[in-house]
């Protein structure tokens, strides 16, 4: 056998070994966490909307959950806020004995606490391992009266504060790992014994820093939630405009909306020369599509005398008809 053939076989064997190693490594490092928390997949709301529901989802892969506490916080004020209430119908904690939602200082932060059992006898079951197809809890939010001219119309909702604690049947937070904390205390001798016992101290005083004559180490063990074992997934909420079909979001129906719609519906070369805004900005006719009807109805509204009727639906009506 030639050296070249031997080399090719060796090289091929090396490649196969490396591929096997990387595949095994990927399997090890891509292990499923013990717990995964997320919010509704698609979140949007309309100005002045009240009681918009946010669904909190949980997947617990290994342990039964019998109690939990976590925080939800917003990254900015004065756009939306949490109601201090909840809905457990059709959720994983329907029938639990204790559920509480409370603001933490402001309406933009809430703490959610729940226990399957609050009193003996303990008969209410916990949440057995499942993949999160049913919501954990529903939290309502209210949207403030924000103008359509506000350009930044997104709010980020995060799982904030300390790591969430979801307790199993043993009363331990799922995903918690022990951490040792060492506290050193220093002492200096102010009265040594007379020789030949001069290695013996008759009196020590505590000092803040070295040098020292004696040292005491106190070890404290506490538990923290490992973020490799408990995953949280934050989510943006988009605030739609109050005026459906106001293409440029300037708070007015005008010629600019007509022209932009013409380019969007009949783009030169078959592709619009700009990124299209969400459908709610373009659908003046409220038929859940951007087409000739939007152009004609805009012309009728702006230029027909007496003035035509504005958009035939509200933001909430459009979202309910075209997205839900």
C-alpha cells in the first residue's frame, strides 16, 4: 500500500474521530435545562387597551412544581403597566390554594407567588413534569394613552430581580446549587504568656485586617439558582397605533399615506423600495390586507366632500379580526 493511501486513510480516521468528539460535545453542552420560563409568543397591544392578557409559560422537565415566586419587570415606564390581579382559568395552577400578585414599588414591577397547598391536609397536586403547552398563569396589563407619533413603541418585559424559585416536593428551588461563602476574622494577641510559655496568648483582640496572630474562618453554605439549569426568555410588547391605516404614523390621514400605499401595493419593479410597516399601518379599509381598497378609501376620506368616514375599525377591532 502506498504512503499516500495510508495517509488518506489515517486522515479520514482522524476526521471521523474529531466529528464524533464534536457531536458528543454538542450533546453534552446542549442538555435540556430543568426549567424554562417564557411569555406569550406574540405580544402586541393598542393604546388605551385594558386587561390585555400576558401568558407566562413554564416547562418543568424533571421535577414536580408545588410552589413558586418570580418577578416580572418592564424596561421603561409610562407606556404599559401591570394590573395587580391574575387569571388562573385554564392554567397549570387552576385550583391552587394560594396565588398572589403584587406591585413592587411601582406599577411596572410585580411579584407573583403561588403555592399548591396553603393549609393541611396537603391534597392539591403540584405540576408534574410537562413541556409548557398550557400557560402557568395569566397576567393582565393596561396600555396608556400614547400618541401615534411616539416612535419607540416597544416595551421589554423581563424576568427580573433574583432568580426565580420554583420549589419541588422536597421544598428545594429547582436548579439551585450550593455555594460556599468564607468569612475570615482576624485576631491579634495583646498579652503573651511569660517564657517559656510565650507561645500562649492570654488575651486576643479582633482586628479588621492582617497582620494577625490568629485566624478564624467561618464557612456558610447557601443556594443560588444556576442559570444553566433554569432558563428565562424575555419578550417585547409592540404597541400598535391608535389610527388604523395611518401609513407613516404621523397621527393624520393625508396624501403621504396615499402615496406610500400606492408604492406598497404597486411597487416599481415588483419590490417596494423601502421596508413595509406592519399591516395595521397600511390596512385603512380593515379587510386584513393591503390592496387597492386602502388607496381608494383613503382618497375618498381625504378628498370627497363632505368628508368621508375615517377607518372603519379601531386598533383593537383590527387586531381581533386580523390577528387573533
